[in-house]
């Protein structure tokens, strides 16, 4: 059994939480003082909806 089929609400909530935390981090931290962390937060912000869509349709 696929993980998303077994826990759809949990995975969706985790994706929403990742996007929110990433957005809050990017809005509250300056890019020049935290470049690596901001790049990580941006990558999570972009990749989380893509991963969720893949899990939901797989």
C-alpha cells in the first residue's frame, strides 16, 4: 500500500507546514546574513507542492 493512500491527511498537513515555515523564514530573515538557510527554505517552498502533487497522483 502506498504511503499517501494510507496517510493522506498527515502528508498534506506536513506539506502545508513546510510551506508555511519556509515562507515565514524567508519573510523574516535577511538574505545576506543567512544565504544558505534562505536557499534551503526557498527550495522547500518550491519543491514541497511538487512532491505533494506527485504523491497525490501516484
